[in-house]
């Protein structure tokens, strides 16, 4: 089950790009409020929030993980625990921008794992994965599969925005 707060178009697209690439980290707080509203019907009992990870080289280049900022603000607003390093992107992958469905899934398959020292936090427990944009679902699928393989309960996802299919 997943939800998005916005459609990735027009003003929302500009907002997300400013947040992601323009160092506009202050956007995380209001964005988390919108995301909390989008997931208000997801069961919250024992829910653990985790951001989709960046590979350490991309994190070094960008200086922050926008998904981690969203997860922290969401956890603060909803009064739920956040495990910012629950997941690790152990393999560097190229940017997925402009890539089609098949190539996106093939590129990220198996690139995300549960941190070996954090596995105990998710066993039998529902997890809420947080990301900035849902395009095809490839990255969130890789993250959800890692959680499920490590023994989590149900996995839910929330994104700030989701791409809109062309008509």
C-alpha cells in the first residue's frame, strides 16, 4: 500500500527539484505534513519509518539525503520512530532519470539491503518507506523487497510526489 502527497508536475515538480537539487532543505517540514495527511489511513501501530537510502558516493556529492530529511520530519510530526540507516544502498547505480520501466527495475534490483546491525528493528514489524518521488516504483520495490526478505511485517510507502503517466 502506498500514497503520495502530490503529483509530480507543474509547481509540485519545481518544489521537489528545489528540495532535491537546490539545497532547499526547509521544504522537508511542510512536505512531511502533506505526506502525513496522505497516509492517515495506514495502520500506525508499531510502525517504523525508514528512508530510501542513497549510495554513499551520491550522498557525498549531494550532501544530504532528501528522503532521510522527509522521514525525520514525518516521524517527528507523527510521533513515530525513524531508523535513518535501516537500509543501505550497497551498490552504486547510475541516475534513473529518463530511463524506462525495464531499465529502472534492472538497474536497482538487489542494490538495497537491510543494514545488518538494524535488522532486529524490523523483524515482524510494519515498515513505512519514505522517498521523494515515485516514478515507476523500481527503487521502492527494491527497498520493500529488502525489508520483506529480512523479516519485516507489511511494508507501506509514502512519497512526496508521484509521476503522472502521459495520456
